[in-house]
């Protein structure tokens, strides 16, 4: 438990305060489940490695969710179950074009877009998290939105 404060600070920087506490708990659970935790030469480094792996997994999961579950926010409400087939197919095509447009964004631009659009993170928080200015966040979002709108039109 001596490492709790440092691990919490690390996790908050990486995933935000909302998810940090869950990942902190998971870090300690995984450490305690390790067969030979008592034999670990450097427990703080071991805990840091677990936390790092968990943040990486968390990021991958969030990106996947953002790509496949959150398009409704940009594309609008999905067609009703009794909508004409061509309306459903049109929405699917637009969703595929949107996914391709997001994937084609430059890495930093895509990261800003995903944080703002899919995680509802405000511009100041995105700027702090990525170590850039709010102006740069706005610029990345402007580019991302232009490309996304162009893709779905």
C-alpha cells in the first residue's frame, strides 16, 4: 500500500481520475494473485509494470469501443427496425466511411478527436493530458471534424 499514491498519480495521468481507481484496484489484485509475489525483487517496479500494462489494455479497449460503439453520436440515430433496407445500407456505408476517415487522421489528431468525441473530454483536459495547448486541441478537432463530415456526406 506504500506505492498507492505514486500509482494513483500515474494512472490519473494516463487514463483520467474516473478510471484510475478501478485500474489501481486491479493492479493490486493482479499483484496479489501472482504466484511468487514475495520473491519479487522490486515490488514498486513490478506494480508499475502491471499498471502500465493495464493502461495499455484500457486504451486499446477504449479505442475499439470508440470505433464500433459510438458512431451513433456522429451519424445520428440509427434507422428504426422497420426502415427501408436502402436507408439501413446507406447508414452502414456512412459508418464505414467515417471509420476510415478517423483511422486516416494523423495520430495526434486522431487521439484528440477520440478523447473529445468519444470520451466527452473537454478541450482543457485533453490539452493537459496530451501536453499541448488548447489552441492545438481546437486545431486538431477542426481538422478531424472537417474530414469526418466530408467522409459521411
